[in-house]
C-alpha cells in the first residue's frame, strides 16, 4: 500500500511541475516591432494572447480607436484591436514549446499556424507559418518587465 | 427530328440531375434552441482596458433534441443567431465601452461569435452582433460544456466583480 501512495505522490508532483512549466508563458509580451503588447493567459488548458496596449491606439484616418477592419468576417470588423485575441489555442508540448495554436495578423486579416518557443524566461520565438514550419517567419518577443514597486 | 431528340435528351438529363440532387439534399427543418442565463463573471478589482468575463455553458444538445423526438445524427448545422447580455445592475453594462464574444473549449479551436462596439448608453441589456462565419458552432453544442468568453473594454477601473448574464439563441438545421 505504501508503494502505491508513493506512486500517487510522484504522479501528483509530476503533474504539478508540468503545469508550472507550461504557465511560464503567462504574462505580457512585446513583439520586436514594439507596436503592441500582448497578454498571454490561460483558458481551460490552452493559452491565448490578447492585445492590451497599442503604440498607436487610434486609426489616423478616423481618429477613433483602431478596430479589426481587415477581419475576413465582415460582421466582426468593428471588434476593437485593443483586447483582440491574436494568439489562440496553444497547448504546452514540453521542451519549452507551445504548439497547435494560431496567430492572427490584424494588418492583413490573415491567420497562420504558429509555434511558440521559449528561449529563456524573458524571450519567445514566435514562428508563424502556412502549411509546413520551414515556410514561415520568426519574430522575437520580449517579456514586459515590471519596474518599481 | 434530330433537334427534338436533342431536347428530349437534355430534358431527361436535367430531370435526372434534379432527382439525384433533390434526393441528396432533402428537406430541412430549422428549430431554435436557447441557452438562458449563462453567468459571465470577471473577478474584481478590474483595471481599465480589456477584462474577460467568462462562464460555462452546458448545451445538452442531445437531451434537447430527444425532447423534440429528434436525434443528433439528424443535425446538419447550427449557428448562433442572437446573444443578449444583461446585468442585474445596469451600471455593470454601462462600465463597458465595447465587448467581443468567443466560445472556447479544450477540444476545439476558439471561435469568435459576436461583437458590440460601442455599447449604447443608458441600457440595462444589449444585443451583440453575431458573426457571419461560424464553422464550429455545431461542434461546440455537441460538447457537454464549453466556455463563453466576453472580452469587455472598460474605460475606468472597477473595484467590484463584473457579473453579467447571457441568453444565447441558436438556429439548429435538421434533416426532415
């Protein structure tokens, strides 16, 4: 019986460790162009990222807050870009990688397959691609550091 | 004579195709299913900007169909046709400047289903404009549970929880 309790304890600790490992992705991140900041959060067991800050929050043509005007679904083109979920459905697959997700580019309304690789605790490689991973583009995102108290 | 035969063959082919495709498509029936009072909550304190109120929907599509003497195998399509958001306290709605609704599940890709921008002033309930493209709505309804997310843009900080309810109406298309 004792060995069974030990076995259960080991399983529990492993699951807890795996969850903590996956959740290192949570936080606010900035793409290399510095145009936006994206907050990654967890819903259920998957990870999603939404835009929480824009360097230029207003559309220069209208003077109004930017909306997702390139959305392929016309009914959703009034969705504000601030708060928009551009990273969707990422699952932690181990070895510092989150896969099975998509990234949306609001500048052209396209959605790409995407893999996130954590290079270190404060740096992500975000690779968007169509079809095969080799045909894609990688961008480096930096974790937004909280300053002061 | 040759011309008449040509037209006869054309007519024959036309009716044969009509019969074949007519048999495949069959007649359909559209029914409305409503998930009433789905509670959506965001825990306070909330900071200005985007905050997510979320809740769990339990559609029980199979049970609902059984009560109508239908089976889930007969369902061809489903789409969200109306989403009404309301709060006990109308100030909760007034604290939001825009909202975007999505469905999420561990088993399915997240689907954006509606948006309201801006939220009108002085109302206690609002109707979200629903998406035209809804490729996974039926798959969500077939789940025992799925998460409803409401991303709310709030112009000001709020101390309290944001507590809202949603009435979601779906159109279910069935083979007759």
